[in-house]
C-alpha cells in the first residue's frame, strides 16, 4: 500500500513540475553554453548546484533540467533554444 501511495505521489508531483526548458529559462541557463561533460560536473557538485540556483529545485525538476541541458548541450547532435 505504501508503494502505491508513493508512486501516485511521485506521478502527481511530476505532472505539476516544470519542463526542463522552462526551468533553464527561469534560471538563466543556456544549454548550448556548455558541453555535456560540464553540465554533468555541475550536477555532481553541491557548490555548483547552489551557484546556478539548481539546489532548491525538487529532484524531479533537477532530473528534467539535467536531461534538457544534456540533450541540448553545445556538443549535442541536435539542440533547441530555450524559450523559442
């Protein structure tokens, strides 16, 4: 029963969390300013998460933001610009 409640809670939270491109725009982050390796480094250290304002996001929002940034990094094959 607890597992079902947890899954439902996570699903609801993910529905109401913002998209990665929206989060990037709000934080003033541009995916194509860094390569994938740099974005991974930022998400691996607490001091960088705090510097870029990512620290306060929920884990789901962090995951969405990281996914967006990696998908659209400077060395990604295809990319999109946040807010366009």
